[in-house]
């Protein structure tokens, strides 16, 4: 426990008394002797001892006065003082006790017992120093731990921030409010974590627009980045196909190209993404779409009360390089509405472990369209509230993205 | 320091000896008395005391035997034992010392000195416990700090990983090795941190290709994400312009569209990016380009020894919404080579604080093309080594991206 040999200072005008003790303690301590109180204090101030043995009866300055001066000195006050006193005087030692004596050793000295007392006190002082040193160390560690925790929290926040940046700037763009033939509403509630929902609306001309929705398997920033790469590949594919054919590529052509571009990399990353691409031609009254493993769209036709799930049977992007994506075409008309959504909405669970499910979502969609009040955003907000109510306000484990296309 | 009152057990067949001491120490300790060694050990085992006062002379089991049994018991061995002994016997106490006595108090008891010794030892034991408790606490804190540091390191690695993922999957794509009219080589050395260098090569047809290079102001994942958003906007702009005009948009049209799409957001983010877009038509012998604040390209014509810097005077993307990007057109021919690079190469400093600079880079480019050995990658590697040599192997503060286009 003690890193160095303890220093004991004995102050005694007849040091011969101490020779036997000095010999016995040679292995334990360094013993220094002063033959007067003044000389002892001078020595102690030069190098603070760990313990002082102090003879009571000395000429000039006696032990009491010496002790008084020691205890009055800031540098020495903490040093334990053991008084050396004649056996005959021990009963009168209230003076020494009042001065803060740590113990007594009677003369003639029983060296074994004296050694025990000296070592007891030295050990106590060593432990006291160790407690102080440990306390400093604890304080430093706590400071470092606090700093480390703060840095960790900052890193977590930064990672979350990166995720939100990716979502905001790459995965989810601005949704045009309305074009000539349709109006749009979009709601995307990020989950606690980060995941890879993405969407895009491309207005091709006054009478044609594409709606892309996608969802990357898995969570976290990696899923979000894969989503961004897929969305970038989508734009690149559209541009490349336009350059190749100098005409607008079909939804199936686009998804086939995206699958060709990304599948090798997605297989390497052990990831895949579900996608659906819907192309509306309001004046022609057509909706052409490809669904690559994504949730069904819910199409509610003008005047009907029940929404119709519209789906495809293609694999997600990133599963099979040879997958051939095919499109379906439906007739649509003014007043029809399409709801597309991520499975983060239908797969939420209530307290009983039931899924919200597509049927409940369809019922909500039918109800909010039937009510026909307010904007598309207000309708989506009502659907969102219904989902919240179902889960009793539990935090959503996945992004909840929903988009309504309403044909005018 | 001690959280509870110390428990002192006195074992003495004539406890009347202890009454005065008990009275004096009432405020300091809880004193329990046993009148025989056997009873004392039984009590001690029921509730381990902090200190034992043990009379030497007792009928049946004397103090020595009692002490021997205490020291032989794992539960009690650590408890300090102070022997109570008649003054007349103190000189014969080698037995007690050998048994591990902590101290002696002579009878008749001087209560003040006895109290001092008891408190000295109790304090020592309290400090010893505190040292142990603090040691545990230190160990726990060190464990937590180690875990926290590991988590922090993991978070840092994750952030770095995210940055590299963005660079690999979004900013820097595959470079086609060669097309009919040209071959390409690309080298991109990521810096210690993450930044926003990006590039793209688009083969439009057998006789036309676009080379885009860009560099986002600032560093870190945010810069990389902005780079990704710009590259995505570039692809989207090309697709949108193709849809709008049903013909290939010019480089100036593309950059004007990208600037329109991104400037409001970049101003909000207090960021901007330099871009250069080069369009080669090898058979027509033209190079059309727009430079939005990016480093000059270095064009080395067939048969010439000096590379010509080709530059523009447009602002970076994200500075001014009304900036009009204009293109320049140069004649190029088979055998001409263009080097495009990020300022991470020209702005490296040597030990004297000098920049590598465009002139040194041009000289290197001329030298490696003149040597005319090996692939484009080998040429870029030689340039990279020259830069490394210049900085004496110091780590690059910025991404170093270089791309050679060699017309066949």
C-alpha cells in the first residue's frame, strides 16, 4: 500500500532510549533522531515525516510545547504524534491528549508493543493517503466517464442526425401539391430508429406522372443509404433509358433496369428492397404499375365504398438478377384515389399483439375519403391518428409512409 | 467515513473493569460484553464486531486461547484484537503479539488512552474498508469507461463506415474501363475523414459520354450526403430534361437545372459544391464543358508537351439561384488526354508549407503521359506517388480524386 519507506522522526534529548526500538524497526521505517524540540521541528519542516515520536520531558522546549507548535503548523498538523512518557506519569496525560496525541508509549520502551503502535498508526495514515488518492482517481474517472458518455451521446445524436439527413435529403423529396390531373398528399413518420422508406413523384407532363415508393429490408443508416442508392439508380435508369430509346421508358423497363443495376451489389450486401412504381395517365384513364414485392396499393374508385387492393407478383429488387418485372394496367377515372403505404403502417401491433393490417387500413381510407372533409394531408392525419389509437400511442418500430394520389 | 456505529465486543470475566470505558465511549461505539471466551466467540459469530477487547486472564478459556480461535476463524480473523492485561504482565506479552494482537491496554484502564487506541484501530479498519470499497468502485468505473470507450470507438467506426458507404455506393460509382472512342482511369483516395468528392461517367452512345466531377464544401458525413444529393439531382435533372425536351440536354442545361433544384436547399445548409461537367464527342472532335467553380481540367493534346488548363468562370452550385451556367467548346482529337482532379490533390502541403499546386500536377501529368507505359491506372498511381513524395507521406486532409480520359 505504501510506495516508500515510512519516515519516523524521534525527538528525545536522551536518544539512547530509542536505540533498541530503532534496531527492531530498521526493516520497517527510516528513523531519524533530533535531540531537542527546536531541532525536531526544523527537521520535520525540511521533510515532513509520517510519524513523530516525542519525548515529554525535555529541557528548554518540552514535548507539550513542541507538540503545540507541530499542531499549529499547517505542513505538520496532520502528522501523528506518539508521546514517550515515563510510566509514572502516564496517568497525568490529559495535557498530551488535549494537544492531539495519537498514542502513548511508556518508558522504559517495550519495543515490540511500541513497534505495533507505530505500525498501526503508519498503516492508518497510509490508508488515509490511499483513500485520498483513490478519491482523486475516482473523481478523474467519473470526469472521463462523463466526458465519454457525452461524446457517445453526441455520436449517437450525430448518427441519428445523419439518418434523418439521409431521409430528408435523399429518400424523401418534396411532393408536388397538385398537377393538372391530380393532387397528392404524403405523410412520412420516421420511426425511433432510421430505416429505408423512400418515395418520389415525377411529373412527366401535364397528363402523366410517376409515383415511386420503396422500402429497404433492415434498419439503420445502412438501410437508408441503400434506399438512397436505389432512388439514385432509379433516376439514373430513367435518364439512361431515355437516352437509349429517346422515349419515355415504361415502368417495367425502369424496374428491370434498376434490378440489373443494383442486384449484384444488393446480393453482396445481403439486402433487398421492395418497390412499386405507378404511372398515371389521367386523360387516357390508365394506371400502369409494377410491384416488386411492395405492399399493395389501395384503389378507391369514385362512388364505390370499398377500396380494392392492387398488387403484383414480382420479387423485390436485389433478389434475382434474372427476374423479369412486368406491369399491369388498370382503368382509372376522375375521382379515383390511390393510397400507397409502407408496411410500417400495416404491421404495427396493438397491446394484444394483433397487426393493424391492410383491412383496417382500407376501412380507414374508405372512411376518410367518404367524410370528404379537408385536404389530403388532413385525411392522412386522420389515418395516422387511427393507427396511433390502435397501438395506444406506442412508438412505431418502423417508418410509416403513406401517400394519397387523388385524380381530379 | 463509517456509515454505521462501530461495534466493539469486550470479552472479560470481570466486566466491571470496563464500565468506566463503556461510559466514556458511549458516543463513539456500541459496546457489547461477554464474560467468557466461548460466549464472546459465539456473539462475534452472530454479528462480526469491528474490534475485540480481550482480557488475557480468564478462567476456562484464557485470552490467548480465545484469540487463537478468533484468528483461526475465517469470518473473524481480520477483526483487530486489543488485549487487556495487568500492568505487571505487560512485559511478558510476546505470546499475545505472536497471536496477532493489534494492541495492548493495561489494567487498571486509563480510559482516555484506551479510547484513543480503540478509535485509532477502528479508524484504520474503517479506512481499510473504504479503500476496498473504493477499489471496487474504481474497478467498476474502469469497466464502464472501457465499455464506454469501446462503444465510442464503435460509433466512430460506424460513422466512418457510413461515410465510406456513402462514398462507395453514392458518390463514386463504377468507372467504365473503355468505350469505343475513349478509355478512362480513375483514382480516388479517401482522406482520414469523410468528404464530399463525387464523380460519374455516363456513356450516352458509342460516340458521346459525359464526365461529371464535384466536390462539396466542408467535410464529414454531411458533406458526403450533400454530394450524394447533388449526384442524385444530376441524374434526376438529366431525366427530367430528357422528358421535357425529348433530346439530350446540353451540359449547361443540366447544370442550370441542378442549380435551380438545389440552390435553395444548399443556401439553407450554408453549403455549396464545385462541379464540372465535360461532354466528349470523339468523332465530332468536340469537348463541351461547364465549370462551376471546380478545379481546371488539364488537357494534354497529342504531340504537345505542355498540358493546357481548361476552366470556366461560373460560380459553384448553391451560391446564386440566378447564376447562368454557360459552356465552352474546344476541339479535341484522338490521342488527347484530359486530367480532372479534386483540389485535395493540388492543395496538399509539403513540410515547408508549400502547396503541390496545379503546375506541379501538370508537370507530373505530362511526364507520365510522355513515358507512355502501362495503363491509365498505372499513370494515376505514378501521379499519386509523386504527391505522396511531395508531402513526405503525410496523411491527406482531403479526398484526392483524379480521373484521366484518353481519347483513342
